[in-house]
């Protein structure tokens, strides 16, 4: 019978547990074969900082001893070269210091003239010009104010002539101040600056000549000291490199996880786990440490179902190893590249993020997932067994109250593992036949 109600479409997929993060540890020194002295027990849970592997440091200990002996020898040679260089430097210090003092004195005199004396005298001269200008302006104003009173007889001619004399004197003082200022700015100060500049340049050249002579004399001793220093640094670099290789012989966990030993091929073609006593080359992974605190399910979904999936959808997960336990998760990612299966159908990879985990979970455990798609409210639906398909599309066999069953075309929509949505072709309450 056709029913109406809420339909909850879902997509089933099968996958396997995988860690969200997995670190690899092994021999990290390239081109060297090292022996395994100790291994953390496979299947044990470790924390960050726990020891995982210990390799034999003997191949690097010999290099370290040789580099240390060479460094001690070269340290003495470097000390002698530095002493010789220092003796020559001390001998030339007095001469350079004397020239430097003279050059600094000349430079200070030049700076004082340029930055203090010349600007200050020019500023004082300009200030005097400005004062004379104000005095002349005041005299002009006073004289102009007296003119109308003279005509009316309020001011005597003698007072008026005195005011005019003061105005003329102010104008003469202003011309003199401007002449002095111009001479100071354009001749006196430039001449003084030029002379001090020549003295500073002479001191600088004498200092440079003394320094050049000193550098030439120090050249050979400096070169010898540098060569000795470079040779010593090279020996120390070899020491540090050997110490680093020895430190790399002990591998510790960067984070928590489950210890998994790597496999190797035997001469007869068989495979076995690495163990204490085995020798491995640099770059070989010895231990893999999957982090069990954040687990994923990696599976595949058929191409025909991928249109129902969206990242973030809720997922119910059941592990074959724990059949009575249902885990919650969310659809994390849907792969963008499909692959053909043996039956020529295509499928796409999907990743489910588990909301919780358990120390007993192990990578590779089989997981059966149900992705909960968007709910369909007020939908018509039938059991999936009632809908058939052929070259003409989907159809059902309706069973009337009277008469024989008849074929009717329908348009199917979303489906679950038990029911399928009927978008058109049937009405609520109609009866259809299940199966053939």
C-alpha cells in the first residue's frame, strides 16, 4: 500500500578504520646502514616523548672521536694565529689613533661651524634685520600719525623733524643690517665653512692613508688567522654532525599512538616484521605510529549514490569487531576522482570523522556506515521491492479492488534500504504488488 509520511533516505557504505594522523620513524641518516639495538613492543600504546627505537651509534662514534682530536689540534694553531694578528694590530693602533683624533677634531670643528656657528650668526644677523625692519615700521607709523597734527598746529615743526630724523635713522640702520647680513651669509660664513671643510678633508685623508697602511700590514696575519679559524670551524662542524647522528640513533614519539613495526622481505620472498638485530639503511621506516585518539573511516560509495551526500551529514557507524556498539560520526570529505570497480561500475572515496574513539580500536577494522541524508517530510513511499525498472523507466503493478493487476509508470525519488519515494504516478492508499 502507498503510504504518506516522513522518509529518511540514507546511503550505506563499507570502509575501514584509519588514523587521522600517523607518523613514521626510522633511520634518518642517508647512505648509512645502522643496526637496531632496541624496539618498543609492537601493539603498545605510547605517549609523546616515549622512546620508540634505539640504533647502534658505533659508526658515528668513531667519526666523533676523530673530529674531536682534530679540533683540539686546530684550536692551538688558531690561538697562535690570533696572537700574531693581535701583536701587529697593537703596533699600529697608536699611529691610527693619533690620525683619528686629529681627523675627529677637524670634523668636529667643521660640524660646529656648519651646524652651530654659521647658522647661529646668520640667525642673529637676521634677527637684527627683523628688529630694524620693525623699528622702521614703527617710525613710519609715528611720523604718519604726526603729519595731520602738524598742519593743525598741535605739533611743532621741531617735534615733527625729530620724528622724521628718527625714521631716517631707522631706515639707515636697516640698510646697514641688511648689508651685514648679506655679507655674512654670502661671504663670511661660506669662507669659514670652506676652510673648515678643507681641514676636515685633510684630516680624513691622512687617517685613511694611515688606516690603509695598517690594513696592508695586517693583511697577512689576518689571512692566516682566518684560515686557522675556518679549519677549526670545519672540525667543529664535523663534531656537531657526528653528535647529531648519534642523537638521531634514539627515536622518540612526537605524539601518542600505537606502535606498529614495519615489514621486510626475506630472501625466500616471505615477509616478516623488523626486530632487534636487523640492520637498515638510512631513510627506512622502522616504526609507524598511528594516533588512535582521532580516527576516520575510509570507504567508497557508488557513483549512483554520490548525489545524496554532502559534507557534514550525520553518519552511524558499526564496527564488525564491536557489533553491539553504534558510533556517531560526520561525513568529512567526498573524493573528486572516481575509480572503476571490477564490475565496471564507478565509485568515489569518502571519509567519515568519528566523534569518539576507543583505545581498543585498530586501523584496518571493518566499518559499516549509514549516512543519514536530508529527511523528506510528507512523502509518498513504497517498499523498494514494489518498484521495478526496465528500458521504459520505473513502474509498479497496482492491485485494484476488482479486476486484474495493471502496470503503471511512476517517478521514483530518494530511497532508504527499505522504502523508495514516489514523486508521481500513485496516490496515498493505493495497493501495489510486491515482487514478481
